[in-house]
């Protein structure tokens, strides 16, 4: 019987603690930021969904093109 009471008390305390904490929503809905397209694509690329490998390949190709363009732009500048 004492074990049941202890278990019941622990369960009640845990339930009260979980119910006692409440996160308030932000006052300004615009303050909540949605993930960018890049972040969403990265999550998809890391998943095991069909086509995820293609999304990852497209992201790497875009990164490579961006790096090449930055390199070409910096090479065109005079020191």
C-alpha cells in the first residue's frame, strides 16, 4: 500500500508540474519566424523521403554556383 501511495503522489506531483508551466504566445504574431525555403529544403534533403537525394543535390549545385559567382566577382575587383 505505501508503494501505491508514493506512486500516486509522484504521478499527481508530475501532473501538476506539467500543467503549471504554460508558455505564453508572442504578443506580435509577426515575431514568429517561419523557416526559410533553404531551411525547409535542407530538412527535406536530410530526410528519407523519396526525392530527398535530388533536393540535396540541387542544394549542393546552388551552393557551388554561388561560390563560383562570388569567386568571379572578387577576381574582377581591383585590389
